[in-house]
């Protein structure tokens, strides 16, 4: 986070994004200590946090992943996939579901004590959807207080009126993939009650 703070593109939006980072870090420390989430879930959450911090540094819409892949591999992702916009924010939302499923699952498992892992998976996916929606509403609320130009920079819609909907679907898709991985791989042992 300190490295990302060196000359971000726009300080006010960057600080707004990083306020969420600090809240997330506090929640993760609480969950790790008091809800006893596994190291596996904690590491996945920290990977998500790193992806978010990189996005915040470049205001999501300006993450130079095309320049990075061009330098490293000799091609641009946007050219290969035919994308017309910067897709980094889509990666962040997909990663939200994919990488935070384990933490959500384990935290809910500690709090709810449901008898069925299937019920817990369903509730975890509902939490994923609800928290994605609340984030999009929060983002919209902040954007409403900014000028049109500042709102576009902060919100990162890049002209896509369905941006919030696509972001929520990607978070759910990531969560569904994680739920599937948890139920058909050796990680399914995490699902069992002690």
C-alpha cells in the first residue's frame, strides 16, 4: 500500500479507495483472530487486497496491464480479446467473488453454525451478491456527490451504463467457481464441521 501511494493518478479518489482498504484490513485481522479463519482463506483475501490496491493506484480504469503484457510477453490483452475498454475493474470484481469466498464461508461458518455445508454455501453466495450490490450503491452514492468528470474517474464506468450489473455478475461468478472448487477438491475438507 505504501508503494502504491507514490504519485497515484489522483489523490482524492485514491484516498477514498484506500479508506476501504484500511477497513478491509481491520476486518480481516478481526476475522483471523476472533473467527479463526484459515491461513488459506487469509492468503486468498490478501491476494484480493493486492489486486485492489493496484487498481486503486491507477483508478482502476487506467491500470496499464496492456503495457505490462506487451513488455513481458510481446502482446496486448486488449488486442487479443478485442476489448475496447480497460478491463482491470472487471478482474477486481471477479476476484472479489473468487478470492473472498473462503473468508466469507469460514466467517459465516463460525458465526451461524449451520448443520449443512450446502446451506452455508448458499448463504455465502447470497452474502457475495448482497455485498456486491451494497458496494455498487455506495459507489453510486459517492459519485452523486462529485462532478461528472470526478464521478467518472472514481466510478470507472468508462461509458458502460451496465457497468454495475456486470461487476455484480462477475463477483457472483467468481463466488460460484470458488464454491464449486470447495465442493469437488481436497479443499472440501474445510467444509466439514469439526
